[in-house]
C-alpha cells in the first residue's frame, strides 16, 4: 500500500508543471557548483550561476528544434552584451549611451512576440550581471574575455539541458497547458452554475462580474495552450498524440462557447419557475460538469484515463423529466420560457456528450479546419514593420522602452553620484521592478523590497548557523531552484530566494556580511527609480486608454456576430475565420477585465472611472453570452419569410456596435436614445407562433442583443461626458 502511495505521489510530483523547470535548474546549478569545487575555484561559480539564471529567464515553450534555434540566438545576444560591457565600461559616456540605446532596442523587440521579449529581457539582465562582474574587479581590464565566456558558458549549459529535456519530453508542456485549460474551464462552469441558483434577492451583477473575470483567466489559458500546440505542429502535420491534444483543445473551445451562452435572462427564468425544481436541476448538472472538467484536467496532467461518472447522466435524465413535466402543464404563459429552457437543456446535453466521450476525443471531433493562427513574424520585413508600427508615443511598448532606458541612465547617474558599494545592483532592481504599467510596478516594488528584507534576515541567520562553505553552496543551489519555482506566482518568496543565492555565492569569495546593507540600500534606490519612472515618464494610466479598450470590445463583438450569421447561411463549420473572430471577442473581454484590475491599483484620481468600467464589463460579457448562444446553435436554417428580418437585424446590430466603437475612438457624441433600435427590438420580440425552433432561437437572441444596445449607449455617453 505504501509503495502504491509513493508511486502515486511521485507521479503527481512529476506531473507538476514547475517540477521539470525546477529539476533542470537544480541540475544546472548543481553542475556548476561541482565544477567550482572540483577545480578549487569557487569564484567560477558566480558567473556560471548568473549565466544559468539569465538563460533560464530567456526560456519559453517550444519544440526542441525551436528551442535550439532560440538558444543559439540567445547565446549570440548574451555574448555581444557581455563583451560590449567589458569594452565600454572604462568610458562612462560611451557606456551609458550604449546602455540606454540597448535597453530601448531590447524592450522594443517585444513587438515580435513573447519569445523575443524573453530573450531581450534576459539579455538586458545578463548585461547588468556583466557590470556587476566588472565592478567586482574595480573596472580593471584584465582577461576581458574570461567573465563573458563564463557567463555564456553557464547560459549554454542550462540551454543544452533545456533542449535535451524538450527532445525527451516533448508533450509534457502540452499536457500542462491543456490541464490548466480544463481546470479554469471547470471553475468557469462552477461560477456560471451559480447564476442558475433559484433564489430571490441574489446580487446577480456581482456574480456576473465574477464570471467575467474568470472568463479572462480561461481565455488566457486557452491562448497559452494554442501557442504550445502551435510550437509542436509548426508547418507540418500533427502526429497522433499531438492530434489528440489538438482535438481536446478544440473541444475545450466548444465547451467554452456553450458554457458562456445565455438563452434568456436567468432572473426571469428563476422567477417564472421558482416553485419548480427545473432551475435547480440545471444548476446541479452544470456543477457536475464543472467537476468533470476539473477531473479531466487532472487526468490529462497525470496521463491517466478519464472516467466520466454516471452521476451526471442521472442528473441529465432528472432535468429532462422535470422539463417534460412542465411541458405537460400546457401553461400558455410559459411557452416562450419553456423554449428557452429547452435550448438551455440542449446545450447542457451537448456538454454532457462531449465530456462523456472525452477519454476518446477522436469519436467526438467533427470534420473541421484544424489550422491555428500563428501570430509570430513571417519574415524579416514583417518583423521590422511590426517594430516600426510601435515607434510612436501612443504605443504602450514604446513608452515602456523609453521609460526603461531613462530609468537605467538615472540609476547609472545615482550610483556614480553616491558611489554605493555593489552599486550595479541598483540597475538590476530597476529592471525587475519597472513594469509596463503603474499597478504591476507597484505590486512588484512591494514584493521586491519585502522579499529582499526576508532574504537578508534569513541569510544573516544562516551565515551564523551554517558557516561551512560546502553547505552554503548547497543552500545557494536550493535557493536558485526556489526562485524559479516561485517567481511567477509568489514573487516575494522568489526575491528572498535570489537574495539568499547572491549572499551565499559572494560569501564563497569574500565577505557575505558586507553585502547585507548594500543589497538593501541598492534595492530601495532601484525600486524608487523604477516607481518614479513609471509615475513621471509617459505614464500609462489605464483610465486614459479605457475608451480604446471599450471600443475594441464592441468592434470584436460586431465581427463575431457577422461570422456567426455567415455560418447560419453556410452551415456550421469551426473554420479558422470563425474561431479567430470568437477568440478575438473573448480576448477583448479579457483585456477589459485586466485593464480594470490594473486601474484599481492606481492612485485614486486615476481610477475614478473604474465603477463605470465594471458596469460596462458586465454588459459586455452579457452581450458576449448572447452571441455565444447564437454561435453554439449554428446550423443551416430552412428558408423562411423571416430570413430577411433576421439578416437585416443582425447587420444593423453589428453596424451599431461598430458605430459605438468608432464614436468612442473619435470622441463623437453618442445618442443615448435610438427610436429605430427600440422599434427593431419590439419587432424581433414579436415571434410568430408557427415559426420553427431554429429561426425562433436566432430571433430571440437577436432581440436580447438589441436590448443591450440602450444601456451600452448610456454607458458610452457617460464615458464620453467624463472625458
């Protein structure tokens, strides 16, 4: 029994996404430590460690071939940066000019995508590591090649481990990303089920806001999974295993669309059927499906079979029986509401079918376009054009690049003005703390200072308790592993760990106690410079760009509506154009949620429009849920006299959304009331009794969308008035 439990624990540990990352870092740091002790040159360990850290920071997900290409580019950038620092260090004016230009250009490389941004950021960090090394030698130019070569050697050592790992365990990142998708999807379904709770007096707006925020996390997970799959597929046809994961990804997209659907205002359904158990049955089934998504995510991560329990099937049967009983009452007042309930039940039934066959997704996948949209540059000219388009003060990336360059120049000036010990740690702190917006910088600043204080306190204690150098080397390796395991989720702990690593490393070749006060002082100065840069140099206050974010949300919803209606004419097909329109609409919704979250971290004056923004987020997500319902029930409809009404109404709604977006962008005033839209809503709500279910559903959803336009107009006008 104990052996089985041990195997299960080891399997769970192996399945953790941070475990493989931490293991690679451990092997790399331990290898460098062994080399230093074997050669009896503890001074070797510091540049090797710093090179390993920079290489690990530059790592992004890719196939082993892509990772090898990225490693070669990274090592070239590292070598150029390290040798440039060595050669320019004795000439302060040339050095600071080169540093500012390099910082600006490296940050601008982020326009090409996450991979290039990671390499550029790591190159900037390694250049500061080189400055620290030269500073340790008091700027003496002897053996100029030694320090850069050791830094690059450390980076190459970790990079080779990464390439080898990616070659041996190519599918592990895909499993991790898909597992995260289904975990987030499970939580989204759980929150969505709370909207169906048959209780009066609930704060539905707060619950809808929570659903909208979770939708942002789910969209982020889907985007990461798409990039991970794209890295494995490239331009070739996917293999059997990758093809299976691709189908699970498409299934998650379909579940997301169906889960985000709303067929009728839930409060109206709850009120009408308050004395029936039908809403409770819907909520119970959706809650069980949420749990199934979570279990599916765990099965993918642990590479175990997924078993879908019979409990959900019974809940589906109970829901159907409850719906049949209500139909048998033959209450005329319930006729339209029961149609909405039937559509909701049909959606839940499709989710049930997806999840029941998730262990063998090949049986579920319909014939569809399996291509994924690759956002990376297609040529050198494309790359240059992308960077050129960002060379404007209105670009957030340009502002961040300028801010970083000025902050580093200021840090360089401060360290020459006051001549602090270990002064180049000021620049390193500035690079880590200075983020693209005020809110993120504020969080990072507090975490960096708190983590540094914690690390210095623990380091001081451990110096006294464990004076043995070999044991301290072991502590340095463990601290490095902890840093990489926690840097994305618990940055305070990560900062404490990296502080410990620095203290223990430098204690091998000098006096670690002498670093305690300089490290704290440098952290405080670097954090202050980063905060002032973000506050004073072209600050990106989220409220000032709220209009653009709102406009993007509306225009993306308009494109999504047009793609949906096109499919009602041609038949359901999840082709790239449709999936791209759907993903852009959800991305825009998630971007609005992120912007509002960042706005709450800004000073009071700059977040005065947050309440309006959150009201807009609820309305926007409700609109997106009606669009999702239309998308979930796509099918070729038989010809009917109502077709022209539906086509004209859909185009009119899409045009209005585009017009509202254009008014937000240009600042043109918006009419709060539209008699034409009111008349259209009333016309759509007059549904003939003989209309078939397909046309009835489309007309109902278009009417619900039309009713969203009036409150959207009011909010847009309110946003413009405050401007």
